C-alpha cells in the first residue's frame, strides 16, 4: 500500500532538511517539495494568510506511524499538517520501489 502524506512547512529549507532526514531514516521513499503554496486559516482566533511549502511524501502503511512521530519532532510548528491518503492505485513497480525504500524495523 502506497500512502501520500501531505505536510506544509514554513519555507523550502526546512522542508528540504526534513525530507533529507526522513529519506536517510527510510521512513519515506520520496518527498516532492512544492513551493508557492498559500494557506489561509484561523489559528488561535486569528486569521492567518501565509506562504508555505508543501511536501508530498511517499511511504507505506507500515512506515506511517514512525513517519508521523518523526515529522512532529522535525517540524517547527506545534501542530503541523500531516495528512495521509492511501493511493487508490499505483503501478506495481512503483509500489514495490516505495516498499523497498521504506523498510522499517
């Protein structure tokens, strides 16, 4: 099972550093960094309108719990956006690559 995990970061450097760490720890097979995101939301009663960088991480179900825990430690925000969506379909070769790249002990 391939999971797509979305996480927004305050800037590209922070996103890249977290992605590199997660790759080294084999919690993700890939992190696609998408600069230019803009998030508008209420936080602590105040309307926020911020430039952000979204990362789409590719991982597996077995790696997700450790990935989520690690993202909480790596992320500068107290309550980071971490949203996982199961891919409805993925090519066998791609799914096999993601599984091989995210061997979690």
